[in-house]
C-alpha cells in the first residue's frame, strides 16, 4: 500500500515539475499525454486496480484522482500563462510605428493603346461622331460580302483569315460594324467603330495576329470627297499638332470608290526628312474613300439619295507614331519598365 501511495506521489511530482519546465504549448501537450493520456503513467495505475484488494481500491482511487486533479489544474494554469506570453510576444512583433511614412501603393494606369484610343474618340466625338462597337466573332456576310469583297477575293483565303466555320470567322476589320449600322437604316450616320481584329500574320515589329482598328463612317445627303478630306485634315491636326499637313494618294479598297491612302507630314522634322520618316517627310497613317454605291445598296440605302465616306486606321499605328515606339511587340509584352513610361 505504501509503495503505491509513494508511486502516485512520485508521478504527481514529476508531472508538476515537467509542467513548470514547459516552454511552449506543444511541450505542455506532451506532458498531458505522458501522465494523463490513455497510456499515461496515472492511467496505468488505474488499469492495475483489478489486482488490488477490494478494500484498498477506494484509497488508491482517491490518491490517483487527487494527483490527476493537481496535474490538470497545473496544466490549465500553465496553458493560460503560456498563451499570455505568446500573445504578448506577438503584439511586440506586430507593433506599428505610426510615425513612419506609409507605404505608397503601386497604382496601375492606362495602357498606351487605351490612351491613344481615348484621344481619337475625343477628337471624333467633338466632331459629332458616335462610338459603336460590334462582335469580334462575325459572319462572313458582314465581314466580306456586304463590304463588296467577293468570294474569290484573296482576303478570304484561310491563310489570311481565321475561320471558325464556313460562314463564321474572327473579324479581319471593324467595318462589319458599319454594315450592321447601315442595315438598320437610321440615317444620317456619323460613327467610329474601334475594336480588336484578327488576321493570320506572323508576329514581328509591325505585325500581329491580333491588333486593333478604328474605322469611321459618315452617311448623309450631299457628302463629297471634300468632306472626307476636311474631316481627316482636322483629325490629323488634333492628333499630331496644328502644323500637320495631309496628303492623299490614290489607292484601291473594295468597299470604297474612289479610295486613297493618307499621309501626314512628319511631326518630328516638319516634313524636311529625318530618321523617323525615313527621309521622306511624310508618314502613312490610314486608308479611306467614298463608300461604294454597291455597299450602300446591299445595306438597303439608296446611293442616288445618300452618299458617304469611310476611313480606317490601326490603333497600334497611332500609338507607335505618337510615342515614337519602333516595335509593336513592346505594347503586348507587359514589361513594367516599358509601360511605366506612359
């Protein structure tokens, strides 16, 4: 009997000592398992009670229960002490010096393409134009047929165009938006249609299979080529500066007749010739022309009563010229060092 009492007392003292020496919660949990767990030292004594005479079991049970209560109470007190110490250490580590300058958050800004697009939109909205967008996945009928591009035209070759089905494709231009608007018959029309377009081009400094266009359209009575020239002259001066001059060169587009390519005088050298304009004094900027009568007819507009002009410019072309960027790929590589300049 004396040996069991001494054993219980020894176990209790060892447990209390290990609790006092515990430095963290994990060590405290180890002590609880070692003394009070299913295979703990006090639990082992309770399991051996079956070998103890019946008249001695109450005393031994009391000794074990008292030792368990003492150890559990000490464990709870030490856990509270360690929790407070851990919280205090955490608070010290998280102390904020309110006198230190705040960290400036890194804010994003508009992409060069977006900046150029907003400037172009501002110019044309100021001239009474409406900005209209359309679907990037388009019907062949709107992308080609209604724009006077016949079935055997080279632009419809699968090497140049991304076809989804025989009659559906990724639009190669934003002109289909113009056809859709003309088809509604709400005249007169003054609009620009910016958006992403797709062509099967190899990626290099001036080409990409995905790029952006801004196309414009005016349909009204008594519209002439002089109206087109005046509009684009104002556009060039607003975009590149009041001293900018424009030059129209004859060209061919299926959906306009007559058609022209438009050059602007070099805004770096004033037309004298420099590296930027390759010594020519002029920079090609866009294509334009009077809307072909057949296009008007296919869209339900009487060409004898209404006339119009259309023009198209690459958004990347504007951004490259305006910011003197010599490689189109820089616009899409997401290099922060490059984009932060704008």
